[in-house]
C-alpha cells in the first residue's frame, strides 16, 4: 500500500489486509470481512481502495446499490480514463483532451481483441460463438478488460456482498477459469450473513478458489478497547468504566458511537417520530423490501392512515435518514430507492409489532400496486410487482394467491439463470412466520420447472401427510418428481390413482405425458405406445395439449419401430398451437424436438438449423432452459465436421449445466472431440470422471452411452484392458446391442485410429419434457378447501 491507512481503530483488519496483498506463491485471491451493519465496513473498504498503490487498479462498489453490470461499467470508465491520461502524456498535448475523449469509444473497441488473447473456457468470450453472450456477459466484460498489457493488480472492493452473492459467485468462477485472471483479486464485506440471495455458508462453499487462496476476518466488535482507540484518535479521555458504558450504548454501531463521543446523539423512539415518519417506517416494514421514493410519496397522499403534504413527507425522509433508520440509493431510472437500515432499532421494533395498524398499511400497499399492475404503469416492472403482491396477498387477498403464484413462477422461469430464478422466488416469499402451503408448492413448481427434481421432492417431504392428502396439486407434483428421479414404479402408482380420481383434462395431460416419459426411459416401448393410444383421443381439448404432443411425439422417435412421419405431424400441430397462443417457450422447445426428427432422418444440416433457432430463443429466457437444445447443437456441429466451433460451444455450455442426461452427452461429445484433436490425456480423464457421475442419473441408455464412448477413448489411448472392461460392464447393464457388437468387433484387432473410433461413436439426441406445472394447470387445481376453493378427496 502506498501510504499508511489512518484507520487506527481497525489495526487488526488492516494487518490482515496487508498480509492478503503481500501474499504470493500461492497468491490469495479473496479476503472476506465478516461484519455487521453500521460497523463502518463501507468507509473501511473505501479507504482501502483509495489508498492502494497507483500501479494497481482498485474499484469500490456497494452491491446494495448496483450489480456486476455496474461494476463492469466502473472498470471500463477507470480503464478509459487511464488510457486517455497515458495517451495525453505521450503526446504532451493537453488541448487534445477534448478530441481524445470523443475517440475513447473507438479506442476501447480497438483494444478488445488484445484483451481476448489467451481466454479459454469463459462464458460469452471468443470469436465464432454460436449465439450472442448470455446474461452473464457482465462477467465476461470484466475479464476482458482485466486482461491488459502490462497487467497491474486488479482489486474489486465489494461492499454488502450478500446482496448480490450469486452474481459475485459467477464473476469469481469466470476469474478462476484461466491463469490470465490470476492478478484479479476480491476484497469482500459481508454485513449480514443470512441476508440476500445466498446465506454466507453456501456462498463460502461455492467460491471457486482453494482454501489457501481465501482469507477471512471477522470485524472486531465495539468493546471497551475499541472505544479507547477511537477516543485516543479524537483526543478524548474517559474513565475505564466509561469505555464499557459507551461500548454498550453504541450497540455495535460505529456511527452511534461517534455521535456519543461528539455529544450529538439523539436516541430515537417511536414516540418522538412524526406521524408521517411512522407511516414511512410502516410502509417499509410491511412491504419487507425497498420502495421507490416516488411511490411512497403518492401512498402518503392516497392513504387515510396519515395526513400530510409532500413537503412534510420529504422532511420525514430527511429526519429518518438523520436518525440512520433509513437510507437511499439511486435507481437506474433516476428515482430513489428507500430501505430500512436495520430491523433492530427500537422505533422499528415497536412499529413492526402493531399488527392491526400495519394491516391497514398492507391494504394501502396492495391496492396501490394492484392498480399499478392493472394499468400497466410504465414506472413499475411486472417482475417487481409480482413479488410484492404475492407476499401481500396472503393477508389481504387470499383468493388471489393461486393466480399470483402462477404469475410468480412464470416470471421466475424467465430469469437469466437457475440461481436468478431461485433468488427471485426467495425474495417474493414472506420472511417472517411459517411458510404457507402456497410458498411451498411455488418452490416445488419452480424446481420441477427447472428440472431439479431432487430438491422438489425434498420440499414435498416437508409437508404433513394430512395436508398432502387433501391437496391434489401436491400429489400431482409429487408424482412428477418421483417420475424424474427415476422411481417409476411409485410414480406410476400415484399417477394411476390420480387419473382414476378424475380431475381436469389439463391435469390428465400433464400426468400421462410424464408416465409415458418414464416408460420410455425404462425402454418399455410397447407400454408407452399403449398409454399414448389410450389417452391421446381423450385429451385434445386440454389447454396444455400442445405440450402433450411435444412430449409424446418421442414415442414415435425412440421406439425401435420408428414412425418419424407420425412424430413430425404431432410436432407440426404443437408448433402451430404454440404460435397461435404466443407461447414462446413451448414453440422454442418444440423446434428442438422437431430438429431431433430431422436428425433421425439423417438431415443433420436441417437439424442444426432447428437446434440453433431453439438455442437462440431459449437463451433469452435464461440459461436454465438451454441444456437440451445446446447439447443437440453441439452434436450437430460435431457431425458436420465443425470441430473447433463444436468444442468452443461445448466448453461454453458445460458451466451452465447440472449433471443430467444432456450434460453427460455433452461431456462425452467433448471427450470424443478431445480424442480427435489429439488431446488423449484430457479425453481419458474426462471420461473416467464422467462415468461414475452419470450413473447417478439412473437412465440405462445414458449409462450405456458413456461406457461406449469411454471404451473407444481408452482403446485409442492404448488402454486395452480398461476398454474391454467398460464394454463388459455395458453388456451387464443392458445386454447385447448392435452398437456394442460393432465396437467389440472393431477393437478386437488392437488400438483404433481416432477417426475410426469417432465413426463408431453413437450420437444421442435430447428432447424437451420440461414445463411449468403451475402455468399449465388451471387455477382450480391450485386450490382446496377450507383454505381455498376446490375440494378433493383424501387418499
């Protein structure tokens, strides 16, 4: 550091930071300061950033007020200013500054190709990528700008890390992906370990750096020694008992302590606040989220709970800010966001406990934002309104909870990634009290829609048997989850029981499609065909019949007795219906399945075009939807001989995939490409790790696929015994198949050439089955007496 930091009260933390900066071989990449609100962490981080060496790049960002995108903007601004300064000094032409400022954009664009040198395995980076970057492009922008010549140390001082934990995890993974980013380091402050989108324990586990590269330091509490250090700096002397007393009065709030030392502290209580100030606090407590200042001003004018003018409202905001009960940040459109700084201050605790008065405030909020939703107010986003109204509707409008739950999951499914979707749901749910039944099945529906069936089943298992039996929707979701975790026997028993009870056509279409999917995974071709012929004529009036067609067309593709014309007709009908209904997700996923038909017909170029269309459209809806189309696109590119493009595409795709059938296929494809490109060691290592991991998927065909690929790669690498053992294992799992016979015959003469092995590799194609159950089922399915409207029988 270039100068001594004048922060004597944080000597331990400063020493820890200096140790972090000085550590080399191995270099520490992250230091986390764990602290509490009002501890002075923000000022501390700003001071550290301001006093870093001039040879390094130091960017401070409060993640409560911005995200990784704003961090990228700040880094770009810093880099552009530095570029102008260096160029101006070089030319010694001060008057040219105006001209130079106008060419910054062009110069920045010119520098970007240099920044890409050496970049590998990073989402959204590299020429020739199949589609535009994904929503994580902010991370790629940061990494591109960080790779400069010469490379200075780059420090990101990120305050309130817990507010954007998932975004920071994505950024750290990008910076850990290549040695070119080894000079990028993170100084993080976590001010509330249970707040935000990811608890600290989970955040710490998901950091991509090894333990030796991460330092942690808990901020020292405000105790008598702390008070003594601050007092000495300010030239104040107290008795030893006074230091203890002041520490207790401060309540671990550094700003309160400083006010006490300066003799200016005023302890606020609810009795001293104006009625307008109390109403502002009630609005924030009841909403349980930040609110726009403009909305709060309008609410004070509309509400019968308070009387006042706009000037009085502004004065109340200023008063609460002076008392440090609220804070403001600037929204992207220039408005201000107002939020509580704490929930523990006495006036906030008192006002939060007044349930009757707060219920009236909740009604004001619900009516105001429901009207904003109805009128399509340009100032409010559907996503923000859906969260607030869902939470408020539990107390104000219980009958609307099912429809608001549908809206919530629909919007969650359009978030940029699985983590974003989960965070969106978590924010929407109430933070106090026991989760409602709707809260639980909103979670289940999200996990089912995201194809995370293990977590869906875990939530379902938390529900009591009494409630489980009364609510049909829970049993429907449980049957689906069991089907997808491959407990097909139990799933089929539940599906048959639900079908026998009756229910809507939409429910039956959903259940039958999943039953057929389970039968196909077990390779019970005749049973799947029989169920299709039994139910298809009965379900044509169901609103979700296009999804039924999209799914069950697979019967005609996967069965040994293929009928690709029949599959094509079903998918044609589904696409027309989705297009007429303006269902972008349904149409895009069906395009992928249509491409599978073309692939089975041998028209790989046409298949590639359908896969690319599907992949491009679904990437707009979020990375959680791209696994099937992304896998198929990589396979098609590989079969068309575009090996470099296929490899870049797969490397980019893998970090966004969970371990499931599509990922297993993508990994096997990538290993085959590595074999072709003479990267045998990497190919062997990949397959040896993949085979045991893919066995957890519990799909027979998946197990066979990876063993066939592994046997071919081991043979090319000269590992004959391993190759033979993998084929024996495949036969034990699924019997003799034509593919197994061909591979065994080919390798009997010794090691194969890579291209000969590649010609023997079997290509599998992925099809979409995912859908949002809450969106596909009518609202009556989501309700039940006595809490709701619809009665179902106990089981």
